[in-house]
């Protein structure tokens, strides 16, 4: 039942990030500013969201508080990059792999999962452990790597070796020659959790290489090479890493972030829904129970958005409560019927707001997203506010 009163509506703003332009809190703030300019008497409740990908730490820090600590690390090609971790009062550390392994850190011409490495995630994990975290939650998503977490293990003190006993070069392709694992990961008994909504296994047709490799720059030949290399890597982990579960290559979630999920499982960790973790942290369920309208969004609202991403989860929860749900996005390409079945009442595109693709809408949407979101917020207020 809607909760509107004579004093105005209660509007819930719970967007994901607009990748490459605005973080989720900035998206919510821009929409709220536009809405208030038209309907200042309405109550706007902001609950920015994220899955395990970019923005994970920022959203959780806003919801949970705690200490945000800067951590210098390296990108998928070994270049210096700034990262950070969040440590909360209950002894939990939160970090996102995309800060070190993210596809957004590379130019298109640099994307090559044969040589990109997850090494940079190691300093983030180590920093969380050194800061006293007993549980380390690693947001997985948006990665440029396909090395099965070999770089991460190297940074933690367990080095992949070839048949001559030499350390392997970085990158997924080098794992075709892996023969052993030397050393013990330094985790001080901290428990690892992979925050991901990907349930793909490490290996096979639905595995990391086949499904996500092409998005990271892999050719068909590369995919075959990388999948075979990860199969060999999984066998070495099962043999040489104490506590590694059997059948590692087929475990759900192992294929997340180019196989980082598999390494976390091999280290005795577990997988947990990233969006589920965030929605609990921000109190989304309670906010949904007391609102009249839900506004969510992301950079590109397409067919993939309706299969386990933030927008799909929000729209489904709104539908189950009989609430209207409006999606704002940089670009909208999802089919209307499919979107409606998922719980989406309507969807608005920044590209269309700025005149469409043929009139420079794409460039304007990328250059002035906050301006466009303020305008769409005002437009929605005019349509929906009572």
C-alpha cells in the first residue's frame, strides 16, 4: 500500500553507479536536486546501491560508517594506482577488486587478459588484515583479469612456479605452464568472502574465460588458451593449497572476476550475493516498505540489467510490493515488455534527453550526466508528485 500523505510523497532513490561518470551517491543527489526544485514538499530517501563492482566501498562506507584507509597498489599492468579499504567496528574489512583489477583502469588497446594480473588486489587484502579485520569482504566485478587469482596469491606470499622451479610471469596465459605453488598465503586466519552476483564456475563453456574473456579483449584462440591454463591452475591449487575444496573448477562463483572467486574459495572463503549484502547494509527492505515511488538506475539499462544486476533486484522488490519503479539510465535498450515483466514501470535515457544519438546525445550524456539527471528528476516530479 502506498504511504502518501497530504504532506507529499515519499520517494526512494536507490540507483547504481553510472559507470565512467558518476558514483551511485552522486546519481541519487542529482535526481533529488531536480525533484526538489519542482516538489519541495515531498520526502526523498536516498539509498545508493552497488553490487560487488566499482562503487562497492563508497556505498558501504556511507551506510556503515567505519574507517576508510587509503592503500597504494597497482593496476592490471603493474602501474601505481590509488586504492582504499573500509574497516568497520565489527572487525570486517571491505574492499573492491576493481580498484586494482578494473577494466576501467585500462585503455581499450591495453586490454589483454593473457597478461593482466590480479596482483594489485593483494595489497588491499593485506591492508585490511593489518588493520585488524577478521573477515575480509572482497567485492568482485568489472575486472580486466583472467589469471584465476594467481597474482593475488603471489602478493599474499604463495608463488606459482613452472616446472623448473622459477616464478611464473604475470597473466592468465602464463598459467599454461604452472607446475606448483610455493609458499603459504599470509592472511593471519582472516576469513575471506567474495561479494558477487556471478555464479559462473571457473572452467568450461560457462566459465570465466568463455563468458567474460571476450569482454576483456580475448580472441577465440585466447579463450581456449586461458580456459586450458585455468584448468591446470585449478589442479595445482587443489594439490598444493591446504584446505582447497575438491572440484574447484566447477564451483559456483569461481569464475567471478576472472577466477578471483575460485582463489577465494580455494583459501577457504565463501561467496555471498554482493547486492544482497549491500541492500541489507543500507536498509533497503524497510525503505521499500514505506515509500510511494522507487527510482533506480545505472549507466546502461539493457538486457543484462534484468539478469541479476542492481536494477533487476530493485524493480522486482518494487513489483512485489505493488510499487511503481522508474529507471534512469545513460542509455536505454532493454525491451519494454521484458522490463515491465521485471517490474519496471518506465525508463528514461540521458542520451534521449540530450537529443538522441544522432544529435550528440551520447557525448552530452557522458559529459554532463548530473545536469541531465537533475532535469529528469524535475520531469519525474512533475509527472508523479501529488
